C-alpha cells in the first residue's frame, strides 16, 4: 500500500479541492437595530393594549339587575367575605337615576342613584333601622352601608360588580344574583 499524501483523491490524479471557506458575518448595521427597536416597540404596544383591555371599565347596563354581596371592606379597610348564612343584596331600578335597594343583612335599604362614566352617585337614602341580634351582624351591616355610601366608582369585570372609593380601593364585591 502506498501512502499518498499528495492531496489527490484516492484512485484519481485530481487534486482535492478545499470546501467552502466560511466568511465572517457582517456586523449588525443601523438598519438591523432600527428594525429590532421597532419590533420591541410593537411588542410593548400590544402588551399595553391587552392590559388596558383588562383594566378599562366596561359600560354595563345595570338597570333591573340584582346582585349578591360576596366581599366587603370592614372597618379597618380589609376585604373580608360575607358571614356565612348572611344575605346582602343590591338591586338596581329600571332606569338610571331611579333607586337602588336591597337587604343589608337585617335591614332593607334604598337610595336614589345615578351612574355617569363609571361614577356612582347616591342621594337620599333610607334604612329600615331594625336591630340585629346575631353576633357581629350589626357591625357587618354598618360596614356595608358605610362602604355603599362611600362608593365613588363602579366597574363590572369577570362577572362581578366592584365598587371602589375615591382612592380606587375596593369596598364591595358582588356576584350576579341568578335567583
């Protein structure tokens, strides 16, 4: 066997051609970085639009609807669930500017109201004034009425009705009453 180191393909007299030599990539120019910045801006706009769609108040016609309270802000401002066995409701009248009313645990209540641009304005309210003997019921009912009277903004999100104060802190959370 002969060791041919001459660079020929074995069995032929042709020299071996070297393969393609890799060429280094061109440096990234201004055009590339401009396109990357535009893509980044577009991604940020898409994300921003999605977040705005979630947090923007949605106009909902509440007239003639009834809701059951699930959470409320207690006297310290903490959001707490409604006591077991307690039914607190709110019903919106048949036209904006009429009345809302319901049952606050022991007492019936009603207020005149208007809603404009997600702002809830209550005027001239009454409650039946019955004393509740169940432990903690009067405090919970008092906190509910206080929260209702201090509501500034009303929003509908994910099937729930949220009432907020002027600082956008949640006060009351309702789910639609299907009964």
